[in-house]
C-alpha cells in the first residue's frame, strides 16, 4: 500500500507515519514545515512542499493508493492563510487525486464544524456551524470533498475531537507547564461539563483501518471519533493532578466574566487562547462514535484521563528538550503564554 500524508511534519503526521510503517506501508509525507527526521521511521520519504502547489501534489499522488489529507492552517494563523490552505489546498489535492485515480482519500476535518451545539451527543447528521475562520474553513473544505465524492472519488471525512498524546504541545503545553510547577489551574466555569478528548494513537488506528477496509461504500461518508470513556472536566483533570502529585488544584471561575476577559486579551494579541477554545471550555462537548464503531468493528482504547496522563508523562520525560525549542503556532511546539505567563505567577 502506497500512502501520501499531507501535514506530515505535524503531530498527527508523525503518528500516522509510525503506525503505517509498522504495518509495512510505503509512506510519503509532505509539509511546508521542517521535519525532526530522527523521530520518523526509516524508509519514510520526507518532502517539503505546500498543498497549494498543485504541480507538486500531482507528482506526489500519481502512484498512491491512499491520500491522508491532514495538512491545515491552524486557528492562530491569519484568516487569509487559513482559507487559502484549508480550502484551496484541499481542492488542489482532491483534484489531482481524482485525476490520478487514488483509491481512497481521507480528509481530517474537525468537530469545530459543529460550533457550540446545545444537544449531545453530536451525530454526523447534525447541523454544522463554524465558529471563527478555522471552523468555517473546515466546513467549506468538507463541501469541496462532497463535490469530488459525486465525481467518483472515495472520500472519507473524519471529524475528530481534540486529540492529544506524545509529541502534542500547543495549548496543552501551557496546562502541563502549570501542573508541573504545582500551580492552581483556573477553569472556565465549574468544570462539571463533559468534554471528550481523543488519544492520537486511537485516531491513527482508525485511519489505518479505513485505509484497508474492503467495503469502499461503508467508508465513503463522514465519521465522528472521540474517546469512548470520559467524565467531567473536573474529574478527568483531577485524575491527572493525582498522577502528577505536584500540588495543582482546580480553581473554578465565573464563566461569563472570564470569557469576556479572554476575548479582550485575544484582541490585544497578548493571549494564545482563541475564541473556540474558551467559548466551548465550560460547555458539554462530545460526539457519538456509533457509526465508526459499527463500520470498523473497533473502539478507542484510551479514556480521557489515560490520554492526559500519557501525554503529560511524555512532557515530563522530554521537558528539557521541549523548553529549548522556540515557541510557535503549531501543535508540536509550545505557544507563548503571553498574559497567561504573568497570571501564572500569582497562582
């Protein structure tokens, strides 16, 4: 099986490369970002390139059985970059995949397409309403995917919950940094809401199973995916605190006041937290995974708390190296804490 993975230098791309190589697949990865080559299995082809470069995408898809399109401009990028990469880039690679008769195209979307729903669990058939440029761009990219499905390309759209695991930093690096230092962790609201996460190894396994399943018709659709087992935010984080044993505690806050404050900090560009994070932080947020478990005859292995503990331990094990890295705006590096770093002193 010959597989092309876009966004190959990212957090998910690394885990996909590791799993697929173990299963003896021939892997090519492409990304505009640099690779940490020592982390990738031997035999992977690591290409630097942009999904908006249609000529390059044409070359890379010519002999592929499966294309996994995980490349995306993330919420901290500019609105223009987000739409150009997430919509136009997706159209480029769909077009050449159809032309070159790729057997399966797997698009990594997001549960951000559901906005802030009032009913849970969320099903694949529920309405989609994007919050901010990122969510809106994912909705538009999904519409393009549906157009190419009608043209004959087999397109699986995956809407994962926020996924974490080894090598995941970004906003979680801020949380782990505070916990390591034994700080109180301010929650938006009471923490009694249920917020589903997903272990990246479970997501990678799901994608692999979609890549090899024999029944094409069953995967030519949309799948939600998240942890099967999860509790309230307060309960899941308490298990992480108990494991860390650093003295960290949860600090409930008035949700409305904190959201308005974070919105103000965001507009001043002194906080790394963007609207969708803080707007959904005190809300229930979980999806039904019935469709994917029925089709693939498979269930996620890790609970929320197990995923958090696994990710946090990796952070501790690699703490010195992580702190030597420059900050950035992707999930594989720490984000500048900005005003949050100042607030941390008083926690």
